[in-house]
C-alpha cells in the first residue's frame, strides 16, 4: 500500500510538473504564421460554403445584362423621341391658330347677324 501511495504521489507530482509546463510547450509549438494561414483557409472555405462569391459573380453578370438592355432600349427609343420631339411646339402653334381663327369666325358671324337684322327690315 505504501509503495502504491508513493507511486501515486510520484505520478501526481510528474503530472503537476507536466501541467505547469504545458502552456509553455504549447507556446513553443504554435506557429503564428501557420495558424493564420489555417484560419484564413478556413474562412475562405466558409465563404465558399455560403456561396457569396457565386452570388457576387451572378450579380455582376446581371448588372452587365441590365446595362446592355438599358443601352439597347435607349437606342430603340431614340428615333421615336426624335420623331415626336417637336410635337408639343407644333400642337401649341396649331392651337393658337385655331383660337385666332375661332375668334375671327365669331367676329364674322356677329357681323353677319348685324347685317341680317339690318336687311330684315328691308324685306
């Protein structure tokens, strides 16, 4: 029993010494560059797993397609825009002419009504 107790005490002493040296041994065996490389690779793999890179590529392709579509639409709409660009001015000018002609017609009709009433007493 005494031998077992001494062996046990020696084991605990050796274990305690080993545990006391353990942080120092870990510090000696840790390579910060290797750890950083492993962490960055792990982070890259996690990003790949989330498909953010693929989403970014798809968004880039969509933006390129939308830009091209917008350019095509602008090119297709340009002839129509050019054709009808002056229509507002033309409509405004023609409305002014119609308003003036209408006023002239009213004056002429008023003159005819006056003339007709003067001629009526002659009849």
